[in-house]
C-alpha cells in the first residue's frame, strides 16, 4: 500500500459531491492511499476519465456542476440498487478505474443497468482518503446528526412506495406542505436511498423546519448496509428531527416495498416502533391495492395512498375499489385540512397500538 500526502492544492481543485459535503478537507494529517480494498463509506478522490451517463455532479449546495474529462472530484464508495438506473457494488480492489454510479457522489462497479441508461461515467482513482498512518477514513466520521434528550415524541407519517419512481418524495413533500400550511412545525427525514440533495431540498421548500437524510449520518448510500444498523440510523434521524421541537415527522423510506433493505426495515422492531401511519405511493392501481394489503399483513396502518397513480382518475377509482383507505393527489395532500386528517389518523393508529383506543373508536 502506498501512502501519499493529501495536498491543499489538490483539495482546492476538487469538486466535492453532495454525499461527502461534510468532509473536512482542512483536517491535519490527511493522506491518500491506494493498493487497499475499498469499503462502503470510504472517501475517494478521483479524476474523470470518460463521460458516460452522468455529465454532471451534484455539489453540497445542490448545484449541478458540469464535469469534464480531467476534472478531479471527491465522492464515496457505496452499493446501489436502482431498477430504473444502475445496480452496482463496491469493487473488491481499487483498480485502474471505477464507475460514477450516482450524480450525488457514489462510486462503484456497475453490474447491470436499465435499458434507458447509458454506460456509466468512468473515473480514474487518485486514492482513498486516509489518516496520517494510512488508515482509510470512513464517511461516518463526519456524522452531523445530533440527537438530544427528548420530552415529547412527535408522531411519524411514513411514506413508502411500491417501486422506485412511484412518487414517494412528491407525496412526502405534499404532506409536509399541507401540515405546514396548517400551522404545524414539521420535519422531513429520508432514512434510506442513494445520496442526493433533491429530496431534502424539496422538504425544506415545502415548509419543513428541519430536513435530514442518511448522508447526514455518514452513509453515501444505504444499499447493502446491515438492516439493524439502518434501523438505528432511522432512530437517530428521528431524534435529530424531534429535537427541533416539531409537531410531526414525515419519514420517507426509499425504493419499493420489495427492495431488500426496505422490506426488512418495515418488519424491524425499531422502525415499527417509529411508524404511526403509512401513506403508500403507488405507480398504478394494482400496486396500490397489493401494497396496502402487504403492508397491513405486516401490521402497519395504511392511512392513505397517493403517487403517480393519481395522474389518472380511472386509476384512482380502480385503487379505491379495492382499498378502505382514501386516495389523494399530491395537490390534495398539500391542503391543510387533508394533511391534518392524515396526521389525526396517524394519531389514532398510535393510540390503538398503545392500547389507549379500542378498535372502532373514533379519534
């Protein structure tokens, strides 16, 4: 293994991706190492070799920075599970090239891709960020989540989807918007996914007083991370949000209910303890009806459905014909009275779970 100085000159040239925005490049004693086996969360300095699908990099401030061959960038290794984009893993060795698998700053080795995706942008590794002894630094060192002691425990409206691109983030942002318009202090958190700033920015724009995601905990992606570790991360994100004196937390879980981490999280006791009500985002009526049935089989209260299916009145009617939960468009959810109703239903579900209300009682 070769250890080299991480120079201030190199640091000044780097385009720093969203996923690694909290890394302090001014820390003394930083080095670059090669010849080691990369791991998820290792921080990589790389040179753009050949442009493929991604010709831009999302910076920490949300700006989409164009990238060109020869540019030097900072990103992190992580797996990716995205049926509509790339499936990738962390390579076993740091070779002569790696792939840019997400514009938010994730490096890996592409295993498969959707038919609409071009081959990935190729990167030439310059080295993995390490301490003065050459020990690679894990991104979790730069965790910025700060849970504090809690008094009240604000209710959680959890948004999950039937698949990738089912409308989860828009659904979550709409609930945040509606609650904010109703005078509530709301937090928006995203506990799994691939590092990108779009969702936290959307949550803030919709009125969230605090927005945070897994990258704030030092995870560039959550694919392949052990589920107990993700469940603890979800708890940490919740406490971080609740410490800001909020009335409600809207929590998004990425990808679809059949994705391995999502599926396991929905059954994990720590996550089930958090979730008071579920709003299901679905791409079509069949997905909504199956998804609601599946979630309820896990004991999770589905209190509403939304998502891409609401672009069609026919699809809405098809979904409602087989569900006993309302189906709302994003515009509906952004109305204060609808969002307040969603929150009230989550409160009823919490009370029933705690044994305060008997089945059939009203809120």
